[in-house]
C-alpha cells in the first residue's frame, strides 16, 4: 500500500489561504480546488488560526478586521444590487409617464 506523501506549505501561503476565506468569504472547497490542496488542510489551517485568536490579541484584532471587512463587502454588494434595481425601476416608470 502506497503511503501518502505529506506536503509542506509555507506559513505565508497558509496565512494567505486563511485570509481569503475569512476576509473575502471564499469557500474552503473553492480554495482547495484553486490551489490544489486538500479540503482537510484548509479546514485545519482555519481552525488553528481561530484557536490562535483565543490567546493572541493581535491575531484576534486581525480576525475582527477581516470579519468586519467581509461584512462590509457583503453590504456594499447588496447596496449595489438595490441601486441597480432602483435605476431600472426609475427608467421603467419614466417611460410610462411619457
């Protein structure tokens, strides 16, 4: 039986993957596929980072900033969609008035 070869990833790479997940909302599945890494590795890195946040104030601060950034990005996207809808509605009603 062939034993799996364990890959070593640099800490910077792991941090980048965790940041993409936490600040941009990327799914674990999409990150694993895009970067050719296992789903379990990504999940583990995220868990390790969250555990670190419990004991390291700077990591907790970074985590909070990433979470806030992700929330604001979602709100901005929602506002953009609402704005586009309102523009279309305004154009529709402008045609009706003429």
